[in-house]
């Protein structure tokens, strides 16, 4: 039983040491990110991607507007042909 308690104490110390090491590595990583401006570059890249998506959606909307206009002109042409056929046909 004493052997298990002794082993448990070393495992807890090992876990604390590992957690401290992890904490130092995470802190160092955040400092490195802040000093290199990597985060700002990534945000600019995300902003550019959103701009591309927004432009694509706007372009798609313009295409649907042109399609709608074409269909309306075609419908008016068909209705006019049917009415003309009824009058002079």
C-alpha cells in the first residue's frame, strides 16, 4: 500500500511539471504570435476571403436579375404573339 502512495506522489509531481511546461510553451507561442504580427496577417487574409465571397454573391445576384429580365421580355413576347394571333389569326 505504501508503494502505491509513493508512486502516486511522483505521478502528481510529474503531472504538475508537465502542466507547467505546457503553460510556458503556450505563453511563448502567444508571445511569438504577437511579436511577429502573424495574427494580423491571418486576419487580413480572412478579410480578403470574405470580400471575395461578398463579390461572388453580388455577381450572382446581378446574373439572376439579368435572367429575370430576359424571362420577362420573353414572356411579354409570347403573350403578344398569342394576342396578335387571336386578333389577326
